[in-house]
């Protein structure tokens, strides 16, 4: 459920010096060494662990699971580590190390942070559609995605795809925990990572000391129905702009401009000549209704990009698509292992979506059924597997859980968090105002998370910083200003 630009993307310790608790079998399968990761000047630890591709056949084909440990600033306090569960599905956790190293600094003062590339991502037997890496975001049109593209992707993927599922991913994560010698760990899951976290809570509750679920994708809500939630997020942006005097004066007819522009692009896509952002040469920039809406949808994920939405709409309505091109160029195509994305969503989520659910979700004033396009194209031809019988049952584990939602989130609205808050007996749901997707990495949330990990009581936290979150603001013109 993390932001991406192609259609399926519209759709994100205790010291390791003591390893005496490892069994001989674990030692044989574990490698750990000092290393450097992008965005981190200090030395960290990188490891690999051999795990069964199919846990029912532990001596069969093996996968190499890649992970990293960001050491605590003070390891002498011997606090249990926290494991980061990445989003998507399809995001590689280790590739996020540089940003997490900074964002989780308050937590990292006394706790190691474990990052594991989920099977199918990063350096853990990646399931990547090679053609996706070669797409030019300027000329690529989302509606050009076909079943033939999907079949081409499938043909290039190696391994038993039925084993690249959420439950096996959690078995890998817990194997890493055990191999590192930790009796218990805390976990943080963001976006799809919350779904993974809930599965972890069901399969291995005894391994967990505390859980943070940031922007929840509950078991009960299928991933992929983003029409209504994105409409809600977009409407809140329009309303916030109109309630801000400066924004209202700069963009007095924003909704009308948006509706008219979408209607025009539906009739006739636009082609303009611009300088390619990486090559520098003149190139064609193609804009269709689907491409424009996909970009605006992606911009709703973060507060910084949301601030640009009125400007992008206003300028495009006036015939200037350069701001839109700039947003697309800065976002790139995103690092997402689309093979895993489709493998999980097409098997664990879309089969639970009825035709009436698709129809209801498509009945919105923002992007209609656009968020369904990738699933409707890919899932009918994707290889099938069936999750375990209890996969779809609500999780009721009694582990201390802090649930965080952003009130402006376009894909995991606060109502999602309420599903889990109702079924988890030891949880607290905090809704952060003027915040969008995965606000748990903000300075305010990180302080609460650090306190929660120490107290293991979600109902005894200092939430005063929530009142200091600034109101949503907007760029007022091409020369800046907010």
C-alpha cells in the first residue's frame, strides 16, 4: 500500500556480540558481518540466513534471507530490539535503512533495529518484473498495462510462487529473531507491514514484547480497494484548502478545475515536449486521465507532496504540465518488487473482494475504478495459492499494541485502525490530525513509540505533542509561499 507510480502501484537490539544461545544448526545457516549501508556513515551489521522455501519440507529448497541490524547507540541497557516490517507488499526493508536510521533515532538510542528483506524483495530472492525497472515515467501510460505484460513477468520469476506468502514471510522473520538469540522482540509495521505484524501476532505471540501498527491494513479489509479512501483524502485536501484563506484566494475554483481537467483528459490526452529529468534531452511527456489521477493519488500519501496538489491541478488546468512532470520526475518509478506485490494481493486479498465491493468502491468522485485496474488485469492470469484456513480471522492476541493512523490517509484511513483496535484487547488507537500515510515516522509519533516500548502500556503515554502538529498547508504559486 505504499506509493508508486505504475498502475499496480496506485493501487511502502540486544547486542549481537552474544550469540551463545544459537543452536549449531542456526549457526550453520547464519552469517553476520560488519558492513556499510547507503545513507549511514557508521558501521552496521549485515546478515544472511538460510530458510526453507517451503516450511513443510525443511530440508528441501532453501532461500537466503537478507537482513541488517542498526546497532543501538547504547547497547549496555540490553533492551529488546525492534524489527521493522516494510510496506507494499513488495518493499525491501534494508533499502530503507538510511531513512530509518534518522527517523528512529529516539528509539535507536537504546534498541537495535532489525531490518529484514521479506522473501521476494531486496536480496531475499527478489520477485521483480524486469520490464518495470526500464519504464520511463514520462512516456509510460498506466492504461497500457496488459495481461501480456503480467505473463511476461511471471515467466521471468523463479521459485515456487505459492511459498512467497505473508505467513511464510513471518516464519522467516521469526527465524531471524531466533537465530540472533533474542527471546522476544518488538515489531513496527507500516502500511502492509501492519498486515504482516498482525500475522506475526497470530503465529508467534510468544516472540513479541510489543507491537506498533502504523497505518493499518487489517485482515478484515482487502488491500486494493482505494477508491473511497482516496476520495475521502482528496476531499479533505480540497476542504482544508478552502478553509485556508491564502489557499482559497490562490485557488478559488480548485474542484471545478479538477473536474474539468479530468473530463478534458478523458476526451483527449496531452502530449508536450519537455527536458528529460535525467537525460537532459528533449522528450515527449504524455498525460492521460489515468496518468494524471495516478500521480495525484500518489501525492496524497505525504504531507509535502499534498502541499503541491492545488498548484499542480491549477497549472495543469491552465495548460502548464511542467509542475506535474516535476513531481513525476522526483518520484521516479519507486523501488517495489512488483512480482511479490501481485503474488500476495492477487492471492490473499482480491479473492475476498466481491463484485458488489468493487462497484461500491468505484462509486466515487475522485478516480472511479482506477485503483482496481491493475488487479483486474493481473490477478486473473496470476498463479494461485490459498492462505491457511485461519488467515482471515481477526487477530485477538493479548500483546501490548500501539495503533497509529493519519486522518488524511488515502489508503489506510482511521477506520482501518478501528478494526484492529476492537479485536486487540491490549491496544490504543491514536489518530494524528493533519497527517497522512505512515505518520508513525514523524518526530511526535517516534517519541510516543519510544515511550511505549519502554512502558509496554499503550494507555499511559505522553500525547501532548499531538496538539502541536501544524495544520495542512499548501504551495501558493510557482515561486513558492505557503
